């Protein structure tokens, strides 16, 4: 049973991971928690659904097109909402992303209705046996995708000019500016990346859950919790946090009862923050006086 | 100018200082008159001929929201701490009052006080637990707390989950009250909490809160005990929102996890504080009105209202980052500031040297 | 009598020794200077003494009382105030409110204060009087109702000093009180520092780059370099010390 719970946890964790990583990417370069991240994912899922169902596109083509659209949505959010208030306090930025959340919820409900829709399943729905546990092929495919995206991000931050510039902005925006890095462009790129990760998160989650305006609400919150677990600055930390939460949820659900499944992430975060205010592997910043 | 420092003669009372003091008193009187007029208008409102029962009921709801947002503003506005979890204190207040009423027959006013007190105890604990948190970490911590309380009221049997707890009619001093009476109970409570917040933010304690908000290092080096004042701010904030929560449950004689088990109250209260402007006394009045009225129109407009709410929220943040209240008050403030400066520089005593005190009291 | 003493203070940031076995002693009622090249560890030592910074080893005694485990807000209750090098004011708040926070030590019972009980009101009025008196001394009368962020740098330096004085301190740690001021403002602040020391008997520990001020006002000077004690003595002695001259000319010492 333990092995099964761990496997289910890993599957759930990989659903949270992309959102957690996106939360970290945006936070690192803008000091904003993007509450609309879940809605980027939801819009991505809706668009892919429309591309497949109404336009008859193939799955991969629809996925690619949707990813591009949501990257544009991310850039749009930055240009129209976040940039005009970029100099405001933390709380203002936080609340502004809540405004984007409301708008995207409203737009999707208005255009496509509030009822839940099924997403065409691209894999064999019968569970398969894997390492002595039962798991759906969809979850395995998701885990593969998440691993691939993780590797992609790693090489992006490691080897590309833009990725290195993004890390420089994370470390010290003012110095980066002085070094001639186009900080504004990098911030825009950050939001495009949030869109990229969002679209994938939504499209990968859609066949497993459903498609509706509120489909990603829970994933968003769990992703945020996971990001904070990892200290909010670290991408591997966010992924680790996501897996930890996925596993903890399944263990709590399995051994303590279904009631505890949803609550456990919040109990964990409250306890963690009480003892380590900087997150599990957060950076302890030197106190400057 | 440097020589004057060593002057030891006691100064005559400065004329310009007296003028400034008089002016400040005048401004304060103006504030009192405005607040008095506002509350008088609220008092008369239900008695007006065109006002129907549902308006009075809705009015009481707005008052409750304002009070809850006042609680949030203590943290976000004056102490500089984010909270995305105040719905939890609303729930704690509501359930405390409801359970006491159901099992001990306590009436509205003691229920309200009990709701506030229990909520304050939780606030104190949360303040201690999150002593070192700030920003995004504080936001997720408080949000986690709200979810946690939500899970408890959903699952622990005494709270009766989504079935909810139905309550007997409300009584005050032995008299049964309807919506009309409840409106006045809420209004009087709001007047009291407003008075209290007014007194608090002008006191040395309020000063310490604001000092922690603006620079915790400078505050601590001046002797402000972060542990004490942060937990105090959390408790006061939780108390006020807890009182509002008790009223929120009692007004409809029914509470359930359907309402309090979710985090939307938490988010709404934060929005109320941010939109209204939480560093001003009347900010929560505007913000509370905003979030209480939006769902009122939400049902007719459905999804479109969501869009409107988001656009309105962003518009406010772009146009008035410090809240609507700040924009409303800006011209008045500028005018008063000018008057004060004029008075402070009244020519006859402009260069009066001061005494070299400041040491040994 | 010794007012403040620290012995063998060591602070390490990662691999960097910010303070390496530093010891200083400040006698009661004197002005002691703490100088050294940039990055010598002066501000770190200040943060140690005002208890913002933890340290690996060493001891601090304030009037023969060990204060190793005190918190920053407790130091002011013992009578020690401080100012900050880069100013740490409440920019949105008025000058008067900034000074009033300095008097926080005399607030009394916070609960009574919060509800504006009669006793607390009288106390509050006394605090305001004290703040006004300090403002008078520093000629801040005409700035009282302005938000601090609207003041010039020189004025803000004064507000910071006024906040420290409003606590009725017996000792003040002054971190570069005249840095960034023009000559006139610096001369006035220098005069104020002397006045506070002589007429009010406040002990001072002063970090300052303006050597002419340090040499003029200090009774005794400690020089630190690379986080360690380099020399100490009267201004005249320090000025003639070969190690000190070498350190300031950028030569490696020892």
C-alpha cells in the first residue's frame, strides 16, 4: 500500500510541479505571487480543447498553438496590468494578480460556460502495472512531460543568454540593469515563461481532472504552497515541494482518512513556516542594518 | 545658529506652536463632525419612507463587512502585515457565537464579545507562530490557516459541516430583535470599533505598529518589542473581525461550512482593505461597501460581474495604489498641510531658539 | 567608570571575518571615536553592540551588566540608543511622529495607552512635550508636521539624532552623523553632539569618516582594520601612529 500511495503522490505532485515552478519563476523576477497562474493553465486547457474539438487539430498541434497563445496572455498581463504598477508595494501587485484571476474566470465562464467539460483522452485509460503499483498511463505521460520540461528549463537557465540574464535579474535587478541587461524585456520573458508553464500545466491536467473555469483553483493553491516549501527562489525546491505535498496528501488520505487529504498541505505549510520562515531550502539572507 | 544651541534660557511659549495646535484641533473637530454626520445618516437611514426591509438587511451586511475589513486594516494598513486568512477569524467569531447561543442560550451581545475574544486568542497564537514571516510567506501562511480552519468546520462534528447550525431568533437585553433591530446593533458596534481604532492608531501603540511597518530595525532600536506588538496587532485585528463574524452568523440565524469553510471571505476582506485603503480610518468603509455590494449584483450579471470585479480591482490599483480613501482625502490633506505650514512659520517667532533639553527626565 | 565594553568580538559572514577579536572600551561621559578604512567592520561592530548582529565569540558589558543575550529593543531600556548610517526613518510619517517613536521607552502600559485611559493621556502629553523639547534643541521646530521624506538629507540626519535623543539615552551609538551633510550642517551637528555630551552627560560612540570632526570631538579613538583592532589612543596619538597612517594610505599592515 505504501508503494501505491507514493506512486499516486508522485503523480499528484507532478500536477502541482509546473504551477509551483511558474510561481517561483514569476516571484524571483517580479516579487509577485501570480494568483492568475492557475487561470493561465485553465485558459490553456480551454483553448486546446477548442482547437481539438472545433478546429479538428491534432493533439500536439493544438498543444503547441495553445502554449503560444498563453505565452501571449502572460505577456499581455505584464504589459497591461503589472507594468503600470510595477513600482507599487508587494500587496498591490498581489491583489492585481487577483484581479487578473477574476477577469480570466469571468471571461472563460462567459465564453464557455460554467459546466465541466471532458477533455479528449489521448492515452489508454485502463490502469497499468508499473514497479509493483497501479498507475494510469496519463499520469506516467505527465511525469515524463514534467521531467522533460524540467530538463528544458535547466538548460535554458544554464546555457542560453536569456536564461542567464533572467538569473542575473533574480540575483540583483539593479546591478543587472547597470550591466546592460534589458530588465523590462526579461520581466516580460518571465511572464511568457509563466504562460508557457501554465499552458502545459492545464493541458496535462485536463484529461485527468476536467475542463472548467475553476479547474485549477486547487492546483494553484497547492502549487503556491509547494513553491513556498521550496523557499520561493528555487526551481528544484519548488519541484521537490510539489512532490512532497503530493506524497503527503496521499499518505494522509491513505492512513488518516479522506478528510485529511486536503488539509494536510496547509497543516504542513503552517508548521513549516513557524519553524523555518524562509521555507525548507530557502536562502537565509544576512540581516542588513 | 550653532551658538543658540548652548542657550539655556527657558523659551516663552511659542506663538507659532500655539497656532499649529489650534489648527490641529480645528481639523480634528472637522473630522469628528464628518464622522458624526455619517453615523447620524446611517442611523436615520432605516427610518426613511422609501427604505424597504431588504435594504436595511443589506445595510447591516455592509456594516459587518466594514467592521471585518477594519480588522484586516489593523494588520495590512497599520502594521504592514499581509493577511489572506481573515475569513478564518470571521468563522471563529461566527461559530463561537453560534455554538454558545445554541448550547448555553447566550444572546447577541455576549455572543459578540465571546466571538471576538476567542478569535483574539487564535490571533495571538497565529501572531506568535508567524512572528518572523513577511510578504509572500505571510500571505501563504495566513491562507493556509484559513484553509485549515475551513477543513475543521467542514469535518469536526460539533460544527455540523454543510448541514449547518440553525439558531433561535436574536435577543438583546431580553427583547427579541428583527433585521431592523439588528441593523442598529451592528451600527452601534461599528461606531464603537471605529472609535477604538481611531484611538488606537493615534496612541503610542499605533505609533509602534506604524514604526514596525515602516522600518522594523528603526522601531526595534527605539525599543519597540516586535514580539509584543506584532502579537498585539494580530489579536486586536482578530478581535474586531471576530466580532464582525459573530454578527455575520447571527443576522441570518444560521451558519454552515458552506459559507465559512471556504476562503472567499478571506480574499474579499483583503480586497476590501486594499481597495478602500487600509492606512486610513475610512478606507475600510469604502472597501467594505465595495465588496459587500459586488456580490449583490453578481447574481444578475453572473460571469460578466467577475470580469467587472477584476477590472474594477485593477483599475483601483492602477489609479489609486494606496486605496480609494487616500485619493478622496488627498486634496483635503494637502490643504491642511499647507495651512499647518503657514501657521508653523508665523513670522513673529520664526527663529525662536529652543531650550537645550532632551536629556534627564 | 566604563560605560560600555566589548571583549574579543568575532563575527564571520561565510568565510569573511567581519570582526576578528575586537575589543573596545567606552568610558562614562566621554566621546569615543571608532574609525577605520571602508569595510573595516565598523558598522558590523555597531550592529553587534546594538544587538542586531549575533557574534561567534566575545562578550559585551554595559555598565558591568552582561548584555550578550539582550535583544535590540532591550538595549534602549538600559539607556543605549543608536542612529543608522544610511538613515532609517519612517519616511511617510511626520517629523514629530518620528521623534515620538524615540520616546517609546517611556510609553508605559501599552494596554492603557491603547484605550487612551486618563493616565496614559497625561503620559502621552508628556511624551509630546519631550519630543518638542528635543525638536527645539535640534532646531527642527519648523519641520515638525512635514513628512520626513520631504526633508533634505541634512535635516533627516537631525531627525534621526532627535529620535535617539527622545529616549533620554545615557549613551548613543552614532553611525556617521555628518556623512552627506554640507560643511555648515556638519558644523552644526558637531556642535550639537558636543552639547549633548557636555551638558546632558550622554556617553557617545561615534563612527565617522570626517576626520576633522573625529579629531575635534573625540576624547579617545579606536582604529580597526580588516575587522581587527589596529590602534587606539587620544586623537593626537592616533594621528601619529604609523600603522594607522599606513592603513589609511592603503598599505598592507603587519
